[in-house]
């Protein structure tokens, strides 16, 4: 059974989003996603200052099994990246909620309302 924290919102594509101060949204991948990927060996993070749209592929995670695009759950500007994951991508396997990928300064926080609650995500995406 996957871990699914109640205080986060989730995309059908297995990203999680947490609202932070100043309209920023912290983004990572769910426990279900990291389990499906297997051992993560490489993470390509978006460039700072990049403008992203909801559902746009903006990062890549590679594992021993496959490479997967990571999609932004909200539109806005990338204002932070977890650079430590570049050198230690396996940290995502150890704690997918403690090791976020990037921060987006959201253009419209109402987009978060389009994401799934933990209960909805559990029912729809993470058996």
C-alpha cells in the first residue's frame, strides 16, 4: 500500500503539490510513482525562471526500469529546484514526500482545486 499524505494535492500523473507561502507550490512525485519506477538513477530538473503550464512536462526522472516525464500541476514560473537530487537522485526512493523536485510561483492558485485529494488519488491512481 502506498503512502498518501492527506495534506497534499495530487495529479493523475502522480505528482504531489503543496501550497507554500507567497503563492508557491512545492512539487514532487508520489510514493506510488517512485515504487513503480524502481531505483531512481537520474533526475533532470527544470531551469529556474522557466514558465510552465498546468500539465506541461518540465522534468524527467530516470530509473533502472524507465524514464518518466514529470508534469507541473500548476501554471507559473519555476522559482526553485532541489539541486541535491541531481547528485543523489536515489533520495526520492527513500522519501518521495520529503524530497521535492521543484517550486512553482503559481499564476492562479485555483488550479490547485483541479487536483485530487489524497482520498481521490488513492481511489483513482494508487491501488
